[in-house]
């Protein structure tokens, strides 16, 4: 079966032809090219394949805390900073005024009281629960450009999109005492059955989203709703350490290969410097750095201002006067924002240095068979297996590591079934960033359940694959047409990541 797929599709990925990396000598560049070239030998694991993050890999037991460990090669002083950042990541913020002044500033409107509430044990979020709890998922709110000036602002990357006039950038379902929450997520599912080769039938849940109990009037008539669950936190600093040239080469090679897959490099403005950079983080690659991601989440999700995003009232809009009339948590003796520089610095460092765990069962026959099928089906065109990080990053623990994130970090059209209709910068309503797959097989161990894709609709890996459309439809169809034992082997490979 495997041989027929390879001969039929010819989808073995080719070596990259990147522009020269300024951090490497010609000799080093040749070495990196050889090390990161896709394999064609599936009889045994590749060298260092189990070490997901190189020397930074967490090699301990894969327990429910498998995502909560620092990079293995941090210095002693860096480990202390990690622990302090972890405490801030887990702390609960409180409303102002409060006797615990260093924790003042929650909201006034918010989605969670701590980062850990959404990124459960540094893992992924989940779809709304049966009891209505949607703590680790929220709705992004945005409208399209309404005139040429607004279109020009998006094209120039001055803005990613435009918020709802009343409710802002996201629906916030919680509020401090004395203030009404904006509303709640409403979701119901319809079932769609898919028959696979061999007679297996899988039921997919198609979500239908809305909002209820809106407290401040209707949403704008052109406001779109985009559900987002929290992403896993592991390996973020290593992702930021991938060379721009390698990500750009992914797009160049896909266009050159002409196989119906053509990813877009996300370009965004650094929130601190205004410099145009490659977007790497978030479901639509809307943030260029871990610091950008951290500051945006503090303000948007919790309502905490920081030097990089000084919104003391979070996502409250000018129309929400009751929200803006409430006190904020700025303590002048500590700084001009609610999370002053040391707080944001430590939270960013923690987020940058969470280690991807070591892989499991890399030598098992069914895992190697599944890996071969993953390659032959064309999955590695988007889920590029490996990179060597830059030599010139400021943190030596992140530098020159062979890492295996399984992503090209590009935007791809994933079809109408996953479309949210919401533009985010260069990403249109059908495009999503290819998510990294490292740690995928530990999802249930860490989070206690499985929830995949941007809104957690898929409760199993086969469901997640079968939702792939657009540029990924051919790979999805190859999975659906495999004999059952081959499908099981491919899933076993994914579970080993």
C-alpha cells in the first residue's frame, strides 16, 4: 500500500533551497542543509529524532505535567527566572482596588483570571463544556474594512483588522463585581458522517457559533465571530529562533513544486518596535514574537496592561463607559502599568523556555510505518519536520539546536469547512497557520481530554485530519483511502510526537 502511494503521488518533499542564512558560515550552511533534508529511509529512526528540541529537550517522564518543564540546557540563573515567570503565569489577578496591590488590575472585562486558566498545564484549551464553561476558548470579533482607507491600513500592516464598535476585539464573558459581562459563547453541533476505506465510519461535529445575553446592545452587522482555543505553550522560544530564511524557503519551495499547496508568509508589525517581521504565533500567525503574544494576551484576555500593550482597561471600548469608569490597577510606586517591565520580562522568558518533551516509541515498527505514510501522503509539505535554529539568538539555550516542530509556519487555505470568514492581516477567512505537532501525542495526558483544531471541534486525531480541506484536501483524501491498518499506523506515528 505504501509503495503504491509513493509511486502514485510522488510527494516526497525536496530539500530546501533557502537564501543564505547570515548566522552561518558556508560550511555550517551545508551541514544544516544535510541535517534538515527530508529522509527517505523509514527502516529506522533518524539520528537524534527522539530529541524533539535538541539539547533543550525535556527527557523526564511524560506525566500530566510534561509541558511544564524548562529547557534542559538553561543555566542555574535562567532556571530561577523560569520559576518566577511560571509563578506569574499561574497567578490569579484580582479587581481593583485590592489589598494585594501587586495583583491589582483584573479586567474590568476579561476571559480568564490567569494565563494558566486557558493554557491548562501549558497545554491546549478545549471547546465549551456541557456546563457552559468556555474559559479556554473565546470568540475573536472583527469586521472587514469598510472603505479604501481602511483597506490601505490593512495592506500596510498598520492594523490586522477592525474591532466591533461596541464589544472590541473579543467577546469577554466575565466581569469584575458591579459590571456586566459582555455575553456568552453559544455553540451547538450537527453531525456529519464520513465513510473511510474498509468501511469505517467517523462522525465529525460541525460547530455553529453565536452569542447570547449580550449586555451592551447588538454586535455590528458585519462583525464576524472566530472561535479560538488556547494553543500549547511548548517550544515557543525555539520557534522564534528559526531563521526567517528557512520559513521563506518553505513558501518558495511550495510554489516551485506546483503540487497545489502554496503557503503564505505572514507579515506583521512588531508591537514594540513597529518593524515588519514574520508572524509565527497565534492561529493566524498574527504575532511575530513571544513577547508580542504575551503582552496581547495579558491585555485582551485578562485586562492587564504592560509596557508593550498599555491598555489599563483591557479590551473595553469607548462605548462601554461603565467599564472605563472603574479603577485600574496601576501602582505608581511599581510603574506606569499594571504588569511593569519585570513582570512582562519574566512571563515572556517563561513562555520562551518551556521545553518540548522527548518523543516516545520512535523505533516501533508501526510508528516507522506511520511516519513513512505521513511523508508519502504529502503531510510534510506543510508539517515540515525539522530545523536548526539560528546561531545568533540572545539566549544560548535556544541557539543552533536541531528541532522537530513539524510545521512550515505558513498560512494555508484549509477549505470552507474550517473557514471563519475573518481576515487577520494577510490571512483571509479560510487561512490558518500550520500548527506545530510536537507534543501532540501527550494531549490527553496533559489536558485530560483531546481537542484539536482552532476551536477544539475534533476529539480525535482522525477527526482532525478529516476536517482538512483546501490545500490539504489531497492529503486528507489519501488518509481516508488508506486501508485501516495503514491509518492506524499513521495515527500511531502522530501519537509518538
